[in-house]
C-alpha cells in the first residue's frame, strides 16, 4: 500500500526519497530513488515524468523489485532515468503512481504547474524548495533528511553527496512498533515541599495488541516509593490509551537514583536531589526545523546526555512545531488545505466553515504531532530520564497565535484549532486531562500557569498564550493570581524565584532594528507584537517587572527570568536605577533575564545577528518606567550580546546559593562540536554588590 491511515490523515509510506536532475557540464547519474517499508513489491508501480511548460507527460518509467531491509525495517531502491532541467519558471516534475493507478506524489522542482496529460491530469504539482543547477557538483543529489517512518516526517535538503540505493545521510528510519507504548514514558515533575515529598507523574500513550495487553500494564519502581496512586486513563482515541501513573518519593540527605519500568518499555533511571542539595536545572526551547530543507538537529540533545544529569529539565515553549516546515498544519489537514493565504505569514482563511469533519482532522493532526516530534530516540530517552517542567508558546498552537487581529483571533476556526492544541498540550506536556488541571496549576486563574517548589527554589511558569491578544499578554484575573502567589512566597523559605516567560521580558528594542529586519527570512510580524517591549504591551511589561522587583525587595531573595523563543542566547539586565543609586542598595534591585533558544530549530543567519549587534550600539537603554531601566549584557568571553548558534542552557545552583549559568552552543562550522559560555548570578547580598555594572 502507498499510504497508511492515521485517523483522517493519510501518511505516505512509500515515497520519493532522493533525485538528481542537473549538474555541471554534461548531466550524469540522473534518477529517482524510492523508499518505504522493507518487503514492498514495486512491481506495478510507475514514475511519470512531466515537463512544466505545457504540463505534458514526457516519459513513463515502470518500476520493479522489492525494497530491502536497510535500516529498522525500511529500504530504498534507485531508478536511473533522465530528467529535464527545469529550464522555465514553471519547472518540471514527476509523479509516483501506485498499482491501483492512484497518484501517491506529484512533485516539481524549479516551479509549479498543472498537468495536462497522464494520471496527474488536472492536478497541480507540489513545489519542492530545493533545486540543482548547472553549477551543481558531480555526484550530488537532492534528498530527504530527518527522523521518521513516513514521507511527512522528513524534509528536503541538498544538493548533498548522493546515496543512491541507501538510506540518506542525516536520515534515520524509526521502526514501526506493533503497538505497545507509542509515546513516552514522559516524566512530569509535580513539585516537592519542605518535608521532601517529591511528586512525579509518568505519562504514556499505549495502544494494545496481541503482544501488548492493556490489563498487563504495570509500573515497577526501585526503590519502592513512599506512595503510588492507581493508574489513571486520561484519554482514549482509536484504541490509543493515554495513561498516567503518580507516585511520591521521600527526599533524603543523599541524592537518589530511581529506576522505573512500565510493561513494554526498557528500564529508565532518574535522579532525585537530596534535601537542600543545590539543584542542577536544564533549559531548552524551540525544538524543530525552521524551514523546508533544514533538518531539526539532535546534536545538542545528544550532548545533553554527556553531562551530569539534571534534576529538572525546563522546556520553555515550542516543544512541537505544528506549522513548520511551512505550512505543515494546513498541508496535513485535508479540509484546511487549499484555504491558504500568502504573505509574511502562511495562514488559512479563517472565514471558511468549521465542520465536525474539520474538527476531527485537526484533533488527529495534533495527536500525530506529538508522535512525530517525540519519536526521536535521544529526545524520547531524555524525556523518560529527566523530570520535566513544560510551558507552551505559539508554535505549540500555531505560529503567531494570540497576536493576530481580533477578527482572526476570535474566529470559530482559530478557536477550534486552539482548543485541540490545548487538549494535547495538557495531555502530553502537562500530563493531565483537558478538564482536570494538574496539582501544580496556579490557583484562581483560567489559564495554564504552573508553580513548583524544590529545595528552596520556586518556579513560576507563565501561560502567555491562552489569554493573549494584541493588547494583552496575561488577563487581569491571572495577574491577581500571580500577585497572590508572590504574597504567599513572602512566608516561604526560598532563596531564589525563577520566572519562566516564553518570550524574553528584556530583549532588543526594535525601533532601529526593524530597518535591518525588513525582508528577513526570520519570521517577524508576530514576533515583534509578541515582545513585552512592543508598544502595545509596555504597560504590562512595567507592571510585571515592578511586581517582581517589589517581591525581591520584600523577600530579600533573588529573582531570575528565564526565556526562549528568539533563536539566540542572551542575558538581559533589569535595574531599579533609583534604588541602585542609594548607599544602602542591595542586589534585589537587579533582575536578570536568561534567554536560551533554540535547541533544534534553525539558528539565525550571520547578518541577522550582526544586525542585532549593530542595533545594540545604536539603541538607548530602554526606560521601562518608575526609574527602571533594562538592556542586554555583553558576553565578555565572545565580545557579543547575542549567541547566534543553536543552544541550550544549564543553571546550576552553588553551595552559596549563587547560580552558575552555562550556554552550550553548537559550532556552526562543526555541528558535532559544542562550545560553552558561562555567567554567574550572585546570591542575595547586602551592600553595593550587584551582578553587572549598568
């Protein structure tokens, strides 16, 4: 078969995996490679080749042979065939047709056209955003890269050295399990308390079969936990059961290694810190390819496995990208396909009807997204071995959600998609059902903000999407809930408050930078509106910062904001200038904003980082209000304000309660090489000491 059904979505299981059509001088080695499940009989299949000018069929190539098992039950086979060179703006193309004469794929290069002949007659080709030319080197080809088991899991890239008849470089086929655990296990941290009751939830997506019986599912934990709750089924769909296990570990005077195993999984271990042990925290954000032809890198995930395990891993948003490579949501959901409008943002027409069929397809799409993104072996392993704290940002819904005009934002279709995104975010990133928020949820608010406590450190994770519009980031009701939480913390034993804000609270001011960014490939329109420093949100930015500075002063503890989103690393500094100028000032008049992004997504072009650096020199330090100023701190070790490579961050508390922060950076010239940049956040101190001169 050519496709496999995933609910109402059709995944392409036999597909075009590699091709070559042009190179320097005389074209040689042209052809097309087919990939799919091992054992697939290609007899009866065919390739149809089309010229784009008139959409005419110029050759039919019959296929034969059986796909071998080259990797995890998948294989490839190459067919030598002469291809046209896309000499006009309409380009040229080819189609893969199955034995039932059904068009499986109709792809084009160099342009797009409508076929006037052949099996594809009347169909419009799908343009690939990769090309070759008369300067392409001998021995190169265009190839799929990424991790997965169906065409939709991969992205086009190249020209790269050809791999005819073999799995491509930077391509990994994931074995298709015969049911059992489909997603997970995923560890969710639920918080601890001053008595050391350390709470964990484990979530899996389980699909029963002859080999994996639902009634035989069992969680085993060693050493035996203080308390284990009965398993809870959070959701059932198409025989998939999303199941959660809750248990409590008693913290002791020593760090503990906990081993657990769920029927059908291998054993996993995670670390529970000792009571009052300085914490090791990790931070990631933006885990996807940014555009077609760019592979989502797992280099930094692999690096994470080589350092000392984190006690917690914080995910700062965009754990899944529903809209990339563009326009993935609109391409994968049949009833949204064709409703595209173009411009800086590719978005569907919000005025189209929202039907029960559309709702079901969107529901299945989001379910599939988590299976797709969390199938990477290294990501799956880390999610199972490190307790996680997760918040969402726009790409977990779709790009720019919350920053569109009201008529779009409040439309039935936008809100319908949002509800499905929220449902699966709750299931897999919060480990709870849509109707029942987890115990870590901030009280007295309708959003999904969460709060956690561990070893005298509190974490406030802000939901900056559920209530967002062009003039609001967080609702007044949620601000009241945040203030009540800060008031409660005044009576706690914490020495540090970490505030998770998906978008940096302090970042570049774009009054000047917009001149540089105009026309950039980086998505800008909603990103600018998203920022706290945007003119629409400045009053809310001032309110937020004033609340945190006031809390820090009263509690006499440090506050640090942690952010992602912007695809660079940076260190923001907020100073209550009036307090800092007094002789008795302490460092509660300073708040740092640590930003780390992205761990998997495309890092910005060099010119973009240069533009940001230039903007720093041209911009004045922004005045936030009430004698509060803020801006970015220069990383002295690299003489830059921005770290322009893929990165993730570790935040390691020290015995004196200071915070050692390390950005781990992918070397752009040698992606397997990881460099680092280190900064220090001082503990609460009296006197004139503050973290940086400003």
